[in-house]
C-alpha cells in the first residue's frame, strides 16, 4: 500500500473522486440556523449541529451531561427543551473556552433556565471515574480534526499529519468509555464530531463496540430535514456540505447502555 504523506492523499483514500468536490464545499459558506427557541436572542449554529442534538429527543426533567460543551450552541439546544425538574451539567476543560461557554449561556438564556445549568471544567476522559450511572442523556461533541478550520487556515494545515487524527481518535475513544460509565443503564449517549476522518468517527465507535460488546447497543439516528442528506455510515450518519447545502461536516452516532 502506498504510504500516505499529504492531507489530500489521506482524504482521497477515503472519499476517492468525491474528495475534490467535498474539499471545495467545505470552504463555501456554512448553512447556519438562527436558533431562538426559549432564548433571549438568536444563536447562529450550523444546521447539522442543531439536528444532531435534536436526535437525542426532548430533555424534559432528565439529568443531562454535555461533556465538551464550548462554545455553547448545542447546550442552548438542550436547554430549550429543559423541563422544570431537569438539569444540565455543561463541562469544558479549557478555561478560555469555558469562559466563552459561560458568556454564551448568560447572554442567551433566561435566568430561571440558566439556574439549572452547572458549568464545570473537568477532564472528560476521566469523568466516569468519579460519577457512574447518573445521567439520562450525555452529549459528547469531542475535540476533532475539524478539517474546515484546517483548510481555512493554511498555517494550521501545514502542521497536519496522520498522527494527529490518530491521537484525536484515541482521545475520543477514552472519552466515550468515560461517558458510558457516567450514563445510566437505558440512557442515551450522542457521540459527534465535525471531522471527516473516519478514524475519529466510525473508527472510534467500532473500538467501543469491540471493547464493550453487549454492554452497549447502537440506536438509529433519526434526522429528517429537506435541507440535508443524512448519509448512513457503518455505525452512524454523516452530514457533509457538498450534499447538504453547506451544512456540516458532522458525524453522529447514538448509543445506549444496556440494563
């Protein structure tokens, strides 16, 4: 097999003839949704991100953990369906990103709803060591390759290597295992990335299934919106901008922990 040395060679090995069109689409304007349900003012987020969070269903009076919550758009979508007895823990390890998360939530949420969101700054990969079997819903939007940002900033693209996506995939794998420990039996874990690298997407979920076996079960991801194409992958779905009017890229997999 030919050794992969460049960014384009790596992604062409997965997307083949589609890659040039996908690469061009990534640099086109994003399809943003002006989300405002139960908010003081609209928050503009990628339509794919909104649709992914909605795949978790209504929050209601459940306990929710958003493990990598900054900048906060997905947390706002979760909070929009929060019931009077519901509660959200919004976690972000980076202090700078956590400050941004706090600012976004304070600027957009009314006080009563904001009072039922706790902001924390812990290591998502170790969370399950301290809390087990607690949360009904967990959103895990992991740090990833974010190829859109790489392509937008040539200085970052120059630093790209296959080792980086492998490292991020390993980090994500640890976070999923940690999240599953914190999840209640019967609860739902939504894993998502904005990465195009399959190592960070299906590759992570495949390793989790191999590790956990019958302890976890994949659920179908229900996304129906005429503006996007939810392309099925082996373990989840992917929304890619070349077929979805600029929405995405976003990978989503939905897991439950067996009782």
